[in-house]
C-alpha cells in the first residue's frame, strides 16, 4: 500500500498583500519502506507540502491520501495524525516534559494507550534511537542531536507508518547531524520505516532512495540521488547545489581526470580515484 | 575596537542546584579588522562567549575589556558598547517586528539618537550592504523569503554602524544560494569596511573558506586558536569534540591512507582539486 498518495495538490496562502501560491499541482506517491528526500530553496513549498502529510494543512485543490485515508475528512484527522509523525527544526519547541521518558510517553498517553503498553513503547522507542541510557534525564540538558533523537522517539512511540523530518538537522552541529541521519537510516533500512527528509543539506539527501526537487510549488525533478545530482546546471539554476564530493568530482573531471559522472560521496570519489591507476 | 577576555569564567545559576560552568578560564583577544570563526559542539559555550563580547552577559570571574572599557566596571555605559559591537542572533528574522523593512532597519539607529535626516541614508546603505534592492523598503518583512528576512535582520544591526559584527549561525536553515549570498556579503563588508567579523558556525566548509583565524571551544574551554589550516590538521581530535573537517580535507585524508601523496588539509574544493591532480600525475609517472 502507498503510505502517501498525493494528486494535483494545490495550496494558496492568503495574506493582506494578496495571495501566494505555495503548491501548484503536486503529484507524489511514497510507498511503504521508501526513504525520500525533498529539496528546494526557501519558499519553494517544501514545508507547506510536509504540512499536508498529516493534515496540519488541508488541500486547496487536489487530494492527499495517507495510507488510503483522505485528509479532507474531518473524522479521519486523528488516525491520519497518528500515522504520520513529524520532527521539526527547533529541538526545544517540540519537547514538552521535564524528563525524557515522560516526553516520549506524551504522544501515546494522548492516544489513550494503556499504561503497561506505554511503558513498553517508551522502552522500545528510546532503544530505537539509542537513547535508553537517558530515560530519566532532563531534556534541556541534552545536546541538540540527543534532543532530536528524543523527538524522534516520541514520534515512534505513536507507532506511525511514516516519519517526516522537516529540516530537523538545520540547527545541529556536525555530530548531532550525523546522529540524527544515522538514526533515520537505521530505522529505514533495518526496520522498514518509511521516511521523508526535507533538507538543505545535499549530503543528507544523497542518502535517500529517491530525491524530489520542488520549485515554485511544483515537483521539477525526481529520481535516484545519482540521477538528480547529475543535473548540476539545473540544480544551480534553482538555487540548489550538488553534494561536495560530486562537485569535487566535476572539478577533477574538468582537469582531465577520467572519472565517471555519478560520484556522490567522499568514499565513492576515493574508490574511483584509486581505480584510475 | 579590540576585545580582550582574561581568565573569564561564567557560571549559570550559580549557588543553585542547577549551577553549571559554561566558560572556564577563557583568555582570548580580537584585534581590529580580524575575521575570526568560532566552532564548537552545541552546548560548548559558544553562544555564552559571544554574549560576553558586548556585555549582554558579564563574567562570573575574570574581565572582558572592550575598547578599553571593562564590562564589569561600575558605571560603564553598556548601551554604547552594544551599538559598536553588533550581535546577530541565530534565526535573527524572528526578531523582525515592524510594518515595513525600512522601519525595521531604522529601529536601531533611531534608538541610538541618530538624526532623522541621516537615518534614511543609513537604512539604504545597510540594505545595499546585505544585497537587498531598495524597492523592498516599503514591503512588510514578513512577506519576504527566509533568506531575505535574515538579511533584513542583519541590515538592522549594520545600520547602527558597528565596528565589530558578531554573527551566530547566520546561515542555519537557508538554502545553498541564500547561504552563499549572505556569506559573500559578510566577506565584502569585512574587506571594504574593515569591520571585525566574528562568525559562529556549525559549517566546517564555511569557516574553512572564510576566516583567517579559527577558535575551537569545547566544554567551556578554548582547545584551539590558530589558522583554519592548522586547526583542520587535527581531524581526529575535532571529531571527539563533536566537530569535523571540511569535506575537501576529508577526501585528502582518505586518499592519504591509500598511499596518495597529498597534503593533509585543503580548505577549498579548488585547493583539493589541485592537490589531487598533482598526486595523480605523480602516480602515473611512477607507474
């Protein structure tokens, strides 16, 4: 079953300076077990799109089906919200409790899950993000990466079908970023969790199965990381970029080194360079 | 406007059960016209440190001297200090509040008592300095893109004509083009107006290509204070501090372990390109 099935989605924001078209006919299907990265410049419509995944926003035109449920149906609001967990940019804005385990329990408590089951879910979720040693710690004393992992655990405790990270690494230091990325990669690859990652970091997008590029409210490019990041000129015209290793490979190819065109990571680049001899 | 920190300690919530030392024995000076980067893990003390530099926080022990004024001295005028040491916070666009861009940027100089006749010129200059078109002046700041809002907020600080500009993560959350635009404007400001720039960043790539001097802070203490080239030669210790090296340096490190004759550090992609091409040619000659 498709976790997300979005057809001809439109969204218009109405402000006192008139209307802004944020989404202008987006079609997107995300299947169970996929890991999709969404990239696009500020104001391209990425976050607006993400807010349609769990009915924070409702379609101005078109429709969004979450595991077959139409977000426009008010009666389905809670089932939809439970299936799609969101992690946002600011770790401090999404932590509600003063103890890690209570924070993780907040979601299932609100769903009316029985206490014994909540305890089991909190244990399991903290283990999934490798934070079980911190269950009685105060969240505000954790590092940024640890806070975001607690936020992910809080989402996992609601047993979602899809986890959405909306620039969840933007405020983190390099180690915090890799902690969050490794957590998501492990959840996706080992536990089959479906994930959508919205990011400005091309080096994170490379790790997804599929990269979707949004510009002016429309999907302009979609494919494997290798396919998308081979479109260097188009991405640059859209105000985006390619991963650092890909850029260095292009520079080296321009200097006459016979490198293949689809290099995306530092490790691939080094392997290909060593193969040249 | 030199800034000097001597034996600075800072303790949050001193005397309470939540007491925590954020800075320990910091000795650091910033000279006129320097472009300095500060890197460190979340919670390492970076933000506490920069708030010392304009008197927003005062040291628990030790002294901070800004242009000869000790911030903890009795009767010191911190207001003028804050105008000369401009601090742009993280996600500065959240502090925008006025109805128009022009009114928002004018707020600082108005409070400084700058004559009304001069304010318009200051606003224009500040907007040009951050690369925004003057047509934007009468628009609401809230209807701009994220990158533009961030630049309006920086213009608001520049309009006070600071001699030192401190930026805390000025590019967090911006797309690649927005990031490059802001950084190149900051570099121009530094070159053309000669103001001291202190850049707090999580991006090793950005500090590597921009700053002349890099300060690394860990656990409230300074662990490195040197050129980026010297600092990034310590890749494995940087990792234990929750940091890293620019990817250009990382590629060279991986090649070195495979026996390539490359230097340890490259600060820019172009530098890495040249090093790899040289090493490649050398390997072909030897083969």
